[in-house]
């Protein structure tokens, strides 16, 4: 008995010959008008058929020379390139012009581009499968980061051709934005009233940097913001410096109003302490907060995690502690930090969410007579300042002046605000509870008075 023949089903990659022909015909009929419209949407590689790629490339050569492409000039280019036989000669060019009206060239160009992108997606899938099932030395995380990068590039290209938006459209969007703000919609509130009043909150697409020397309260600030925002919005926190369990302890201490020191000695806890810990742990458990404590994480890791997390759970805020501990590529430290800083800014724009990064200030602050920091003190790279939309510099007077009469106050000098005013925020730093709270007006006046007194005292000592 003869064995039945196996039927092999071949999958033809997505394409539209008709759309490709319509685009080429429109370019040959009215290239002077149509080429600028089509060139912003398509590249030669977007055409499925090899002969169509050659014809489109020849049309592009004529157009880039300053002439309006037509049958004769494109045929001449193909002849010079010895590609006439590969493209069907003058007869096929004539067929292209006869079979189209020249109208709706942009519509057909978008069809060609979409089919090309579907082919790219299929190719990515094949490459990923081959890499994942093969014997390569790349980890699953590296593969995921590569796929995420390729998808982002494809997504960015999918939006090309619509990058320029008319003033008419923008005016409508501006009015809508103002209406939303009038109704109370502003940026993401941090829970620190003076910062929120000065900046309008953390805006989508913006990168905010909080920088300071050690012991200025950077980690407490991060925990405070994370605990406040994650009450009802998903937050991702990347901690390259502190283990996730330690951050959880700090958050539970803040939410339960119990000292971290007491939590480290459970054998000495009272019944009241346990009630506070239970309350803090319960509140922490209900927060929409995810923590990643990978050491020296590359920016590709952070980006891949955020993209995946937004797809699965949503994402409204990213916190990174801290910029100098994130790995970057480059020949030197400046190039590495530039990649990290601009990568964080690109992530904020891509996901349309705010990104907050902590940063370390260099030791030059300690060597000066006056310790208040400047933007130039951002450690290792000015690119951090360049990439940021907001930069807040943290300083504690009592840390450097043991005689100062109002301890545990943190100044946050907003030294850069790309879209608004600069200003000074004053917060109380409760280190044992990892908590920052804004000073009330009376405390603010008292603090400024004491700072002025301390300045006069130091001046007289000098």
C-alpha cells in the first residue's frame, strides 16, 4: 500500500503586490508631488518583491537629484545599473502607470509599510526562537532586552510620517490639557506639598533627579514618594544599592510609624510594637509597589522590566536608586552615565510616565567652606543635569553644623526646572521611619531665621 504524500504548507510572508504597484505607479505618474509624501513613510526594504525594491530605489535616485521621477528617467537609471531585465524593462514601468490613477499614494504606502512591519515581527519571532532554542550564550534576560529594543524601534517607525503635528491640532490638545488641569488633573503628587506646589507634580515623560551627599535623606525621600504614590497607582522601584527586604522594612516602618531600630530587634518588641508592625506590614502589602534589587542593573534591564510590567500591571511611576549604580556602555565613565541618564529620559517619554532617579554628589562638596551643593557637583557627568527636566539638590544644615538649633531638616533646592520655576522645599527628615514630610509655614520661617543666624555666626568666626 502506497504511503500518502505529505502536504507541506508554505506560509507566504505578509505583503500586497497591488499596494506596491499602486505606490510605484503614483511615483512614476506624479513623482514631484508624490515622492515627498511617500519617502517619509517607506524605505526600499519595505517592498516585498525584489523588482519593486529596485524600481523604488531608482525612483529615489532621480528624486534626490532634484528631478521629478518619470518613466524615461527611471528607466535610464535602471539601464545604467544593468537592472532593466530584473525589473521587466520599460514595458513593466508602463504597466505600473496604466494600472493606477496616482491618487491615494499615502494610503497605499501605509499598507506597504504595515505589511513590511508584519514581516519584521515574524522575522523577530524566528530569530528569538532560534536564539532561545539554540546553544547561544545569551541569557533569557539579554534576549528579552534585545527583543524589547527591536520592538521599540519598530514601534517608533510605525509612528513615523505622523511626527509633525499641526498648530491647529496642538491648540485643541492644549485647551483639553488646560481644561483637565482646571478640573484638578495635574502631575503625579509626591505627598510633599511644597514640591508639588512648586513643580505641579511629576509630569509624564519627565525625568526628575534628586541628588545629595550620603546621609542627606535620599533613600527616605524615595521610600516616602513610593509609599504615597503606590496607594492607588502602580510603582516600580529599582534599588541597586539596597536589598528589597531592607526597603520593605523601611516602608513598613514608615507606614506603621515604628522605628527601624526596634524592628531589627524583635526580641525586645512590646505588644504595642507588634501592633504597629502588623499595621505597617498590612498597609505595605496593599501597596501597588514592585521592587527590583538587581546589582548594577543595565539600563536595558530596567527598560525591559518596565515595558513588561506596564503591559501586565500598568505603570505610573519609576524610581531608580541610584544613577551612578546603573550600568551603561561606553569608552569612559562620562559616556556610560550619559547613556544611563538619557536612557532614563527616553524611558519616561516612551512609556509616558515620570521617572525619578537619585544621584550622588561628588566629594568636592565636603572640601568647600560652604557645603550647599551646586549643579556642577553632580558626580562624574554633566549629562545627568542635561537629561533631567527637574533637578533637586538635597542639603542638611545640621549635618555640617552640630550647633544648629533645628536638626533633621532637609533643604531641597530645585536648581533646574525645564518647564517651570525654581524654588526651595523644606522637609523634616525622620530617618528612623524613612519619612520625609513638608514643614509647615511656621517651621519654615523658624528654619530660615536660624540659617541666617548660623550664617552670621560663621561669618564672624571667619
